[in-house]
């Protein structure tokens, strides 16, 4: 949690330090895809292992717990996209309705194949598709067939998401996208992988544009800059000539 907080807190500072034009002053800090809380319309949503807690921020100095939503065990990450909450867990992708932001309701929960059970599950969403990495840290109950992968879901019907793509990876962590390019931190291969997602039903891994990075963990994209967090540093990339990535700076942790 300390590293995640540091990543989110440094995002604005790093981007402003690297941006050379006048737009830098207007940037706002963002969190990465591996985070356990989110804020929306005056409410904060916080994950426990099997529960989403909603806090009212009417008085930001004294958050008040107003709702508790139980789930299966293993909640990992949370993002909000298009007034909808997406939860990554060790067993499923959850989609929550927050038309009443004080009381989230589960719209759907995916069923994950047995080989992908037990994996961490950050999620990002673009249009009608959700992209989720599943990182199997260890086999569960001797499941030697357990695998790590990038999973793609069609979420055009939020009440019934459909798995439409599976792309095996080594040990994927955080991910994010800009335009039609998806970036995935893969600690198992020490690479930042680049996918062309122009066709969400048939992603293309752009190996020639992937970047060697030791232990990539999570990333933040803001405008034409991307910050990749590793175990030892923050690496900053220029995204102006995608899919080519150009290193623009580095800050040690």
C-alpha cells in the first residue's frame, strides 16, 4: 500500500516535471490499476477481502460508513468507468451499478475457468470492453495447469459480460491504455508489453515495441506521458509516437 500511495501521490509531480509545454500545469494526479479504493460523486469505495465499504465524504475530514456490500472472498482492485464500478478479485470480475452512489449493487459476476483461479486481477475498461490481467502467484490445490493471462471481456451488456479473448502471459501486473494501445506490466519476463487493441476481439502483441523493464509493477498514463512503477524506481515514457515508447526520465524510490 505504501508504494501504491507513493505512485499516486507522485504522478502529478513527475508529469509536471517532464512536460515541456504549458499543459503541464493543468494535469491531475491519477492512480494506477492496482488500487483498493476509489472516489466518485462524494463517496469513497474501499475494498476488504470480501466486502465493498462505501463512505460518505460530505465532511471529508470525517468519512462516514453508509453501506456495506458483501462479495466472495478475494477482492483485489477497483476502478470506476462510465459511472460503473469494476472489481478485480482472485476468482472473478465484478460489475457494480452506482446509479445510487451511496449503495452499490452487483450487476454481474463472471465465472473464471479453473486454470485462472487464484490470480490477482487488475482491470481497465475502454468502451464496451474490459481488459484484466490474471497473475497466478502459486498453484492452488496442486493445479499444475494454472496460468497467467490477459483476459478480454465484452461488457456491452453489463449484466452479462462475456469472455472474448485470452492471451497468455508470464506474471502480468498493472495495465493501462492510450488510444488503441494497451500496456501490460509483465514481471515474469521483465517487460512492458504493448498490445494493439484496435480490434478488441483479436488483440495483436507488438513485440517489436515492447520494452525491457526489470520487475514492472503498475503504471499511470496522463496525456502524452506514462509512469511505470518498478520495485526500485519510477520510469517515465513519452507516448507521442505510439506504438513507439521513448524513455523520458527515471526517479529512484
